[in-house]
């Protein structure tokens, strides 16, 4: 096999993410039909598959420089043809954020769901406006868009925690045995640390590469942790004695 | 220390601070959840004990009424029948003996029906509609006022204790109407709307000011009783305009 291709895919994060996807696929296949059709299970699976897809695609762009250069040129970036930021901007900071917001929205009570709908709508509009106006081009770092996305995710997680301490449906349960609780906690930590990591990365790599790499590795660990929690969510119906049933707001 | 080092320390400090802040937030949320969970459990225990107390009171009231009824029946009905039977059996005429035997059969029937009313099994056996019909028939038979009933829903899903509470609340409302309202007509209807069952008790009596304390405390007790079975009690009344009471039970 081509050694360059092997090298591009041999990063521990890429290998870990691919292994997690295999686990996720196995658990998802084992789910009963009605669970597979339930958004509680297919949305985490979609996020897992999408994340692993774009991470692998990112690795491929590092291997195929000509492809990366062509896409950058198409987007109007001839200055930094080695960047593949356009991929991570679209996948992680825009589509990824919307998918996580939808996941958070699923766990919220109906009143808060309305806020989440508006938040998602506002986020989409802002992303389009910031990119079309040229404030944050698609091929460069997009700190404003990521900051907005990370803050919306923090607000969404906050709404979940407010529901957790006020709603009767949650007060009757042990949060430490709810997958939604661990999802919210991991998503909140991952997006906050990813945000710090992304805005300081270029600077740190120039000034203190060791610290930059450490911060980047921390982000990778958090991302793997989030993917692992998504797998736990998918697998939770197969281990009913380990987790409590999630509260439902549909009946109340 | 050079400015680069300063900035690096700021980044490290910011990262640690943010991580610590979020950890504290999550731990605090779990802690608050635990506290509220304990409070919620206490509240539920209190509601449960209130429910049990209400049920006990209702059972006592029904037993007291039943004993009064049994006493009255023994004295006014069975006692009279036994005296008549004694007279018949004391006669030398054979036809009187036959009449005495008929009276004895009647007495046996009366005693059987009385013994049935001594426990609360009748609550299971009778439907709510039949019970209300009987109560209204009693009111009508005294010549006090006219009554009518219109049931568009069945209350077959009620548990025994829920039915008992509902029966007592309706009895109390009817007693209040008879004692205080002087109505010409009492109407009871039941229907199902938007996933809830409603019983409406309406009279065309003198009505009252629902803000007056003297009437309010009785109504408060009825509302509390309805709450113990997860129901609602609503009242509308004005002096001279009759009274409308709505009992709501979520299906």
C-alpha cells in the first residue's frame, strides 16, 4: 500500500475514530427496528458516521495535495493551498454544530425546543451572512462562527441542566445513569475546549509547538470521548439494567 | 519573562479555568438535582399520606352514615315487620300463619340487603351513573325538588378509592344544595372533553357569594378531596343565580 496514504491515516485520533465507528455500526445493527427509526438512536449514529467520514476525508486531503489545492483554488484561496480548513469549517463548525444542536434539542422540554429552533435558524443565517460578506471566508480559520456555535451549544446544554433540576420527569431519576446527562456534559466540555484550542492553535504552533500539540491532543481526546458517549447512547437499549429510561416530555 | 510566555500562561490559565468552571457547574447541577429530588420525594410522601387520610375520613363518614341508616331500618322497618310477624304467629287462624311466613321472608330479604350495605363492596358493584341516579331519585322522592341526569361518558376506569372520593364529594354537594340552596331543579351531567372527564352539578337555587368564608371552607375541603385523586374542583355561583360545580378528572 502507498506509504503516504498509510501515513495520512495512521494518526491515533483517526484510528480511534474509525474503531469507534465500527463499534457504533455493530451496536446500531443490533438495535431493534423500532429503535433504529427513533431519533434518540439514529441521530447519534448519524453524528458518529458523519464525524468519522469528515475526519477520514481530512486525512485524505492531507495525502492528496493536488485535490486540496484544487478545492482551495475553487474557493478563491491560492495563498494557502496546503490548508484543508474549508472541510473542517463546513463539517465540524457548521454542519456538526447544527447536528449537535438538534441532538440537544431532542432532550429538551417542549418550551425550550422552540428556543432551540430559533437558535439553529439564527446560526444558519449568521453563518451564511458572515461567509457571503467575506468577514470569515470558508477557506480560513472561522473563530466568530465557531464562537457563536460553541456558545449556542453551551446555552443548549444549560437549558438541559435547568430542565434536569426543575422537571418532575428528571427529579424521579438518577442523572448519573442517564445517557443524556453524559452526552450534554461531554458535548459542553468538548466544544469549549475545542474552541480554545482552535483560536490559539496557529499562535501556539508558532510560539510553543509543544503546548499547541498538547492542547490539540486534549481536543482529540474530548472528541473521542464525545463519540464514545454517542456509541453508549446507541448501545443503551442493549444494556437496560445499566441505564435508566430517559424522561419523556411527549406524554406530560 | 517575555511577552510570549505571558500569553502562553494566559492560554493555560484560561483553559484550566474554563475546564474547572464547567466541572463545577456540572457537579453543582448534580448536587442541586439530588437536593430537589429529596424535596420532591418528601412532597410526594406528604401527598400520599394526605390521600390516605382523606380516604380514611371518607370511609369513616360512610360507615357512620351506614350505621345510622341501619339503626333507622332496624327500628322503623325490620322492627315493625317483626312485631307484625309476631302478631300473626300468635293468632290461631292458619291464614295469619301464612301471612307471618311471608313477612319472615320479607324480613330475611331486608336483613340481607342491610348486611350488604355494612361493608364497602357495594362501591365496586355500582356504577357512578347508577349511584347518582339513586341519589337523585332519593332527593326527588322526598318532593324537595325536581332532578335530572345526563351521562355521556362512563367512569369504568376509576379505582375503588377514586370512586369512593367522587361519591362522597357528589353526596356532599347534593347535601349542600338541599340544605342551603332551596333549588327547584338539580341537574347532573357528565361528558368527556379534551382527554378529561367532567361531572357538572347545577342547581337553580339561591346561590351564594363564593368569596364568603363560611361557605368557602366547605368548598375548600371538597377541592382538597378532588386533588387527592388528581382531580379538579371548580365552582361558579352568585346570589340569586344558582350554583354550578364542575368536577374534572384527567382520563
